[in-house]
């Protein structure tokens, strides 16, 4: 694929510009894109689900790595450029025009695979929560390699007793391992966003027995919905939660940001029982 036209040329030829309404920021640095494509590990022959490819910068890197890519693009302006790219990698790129929030990644891929995406900022968190709260586990995705605003990335990997720790951290860590794979400076994008970004890598782990997604979601929604309140106040609307706190020896005067992932898991298990 070394004879592909430069990405800037493709953008200019198709008259593309990043739309703020769609949360777009184009990433053009090919060396950085190749680094992102290497985060999941070897992709030769692997299935990859990409959201928001735009003009296809990351898509090119994934194809160079040998992946078979299914890309979902909501912006019809980008579809001709992606169709051209598909012609350079016969049989290895399928583009779906539509809203990723409404598309089943498992069905689109047809086999287990990786999710690798420079997510549109306006839907990134919603997509992540959807992938993290699947009822079936292990999930269809083998890993998530996702670009977020640095603030959101910090929330995903945060530890208890920090300002960033909250519901997103618990959902990401109770049955998966999350880390920041690499920071990305705002200057790498066109146009440059106002904030820094980071690539987060999430790998599913074994789910704790006796714990349901529904219980974890209910507990974290209640606890962090009123995060400045004591647990005895924030969890009083969750049936059985106060009794579970007492049984587990968790001080009801603590606040949600002090409760570890393991303690949330223990609470969810107690409620499930």
C-alpha cells in the first residue's frame, strides 16, 4: 500500500473537513497511526471493527498491519474516499454507512475481533459503555483500542480516592484490564482540538462469579449519581444495599469515590445472592 496517495491529497480532492457537530478530528500522522494499530498486538488476518474512520487514516494503518477491517462511517461525505481505499485492499475492507450506536459489532464482523478506533468525541463514551456492559462474557471483542479525550481516558483507568475515579472506572475494571497505551498531543489532529487525547487499551478478563452486569450498573449509577453523599444516602434506594454494606463491614459513612472495584463487586454479589 506504499503507493497510496497522501491522506492530505485525498482530503483535499474530496473536499473533506472535520465537522464539530460529528465530533470529528482527523489524524494524519502515519507513524502515529501505525503505532496505534500496533497496540492490540499482531493483526495479520485478524478481524477489526473500526468506528468513525473519516477519510481513512487509521484504516490505512490497520490494513498495512494485515487486518481485515469493517468500518462504520456516519458521515456520507467520507464514503467515496473510503470506497477508493477499499479498492487498494481487495476483500479486506468493508464499509458500513450508518450510526455505530445502532450497529451490532459482533454481527458486522461475523467472528471475534478487535475494536480499534479514533472515536468521535460526541459518542465515544456511549459506545464504550455499551461494549463494557454486554451480558455475554467473554465478549465478542478481544480488545478495545480507543482514542479519547485525555480527561475521559483518565476516568477509565482511575483508581479509588482520586478525582477521576467514578462509574466509568468501575465498569471498565471489574471484569477487564484497562491502561493508557499512549498519549496523543492535540497538534497531531486536523483541526487541533482544544484538549489533549490518549489511546486506551482494554482487554477482557475473567468475570467474577455470582455478579451480574445489572447489579453493577445499578450500584454504580446510584453511588456515583450522588458521589458527594455518604453511601447510606446514595444507596438507600437500592433494595438490600444497606444490609449488604453492614454484612460486608463497609462503613456506610464512606463516599463512592473511596469504594474499590473489588468492594463494588462484593456488594453486587451480596445483592445477587
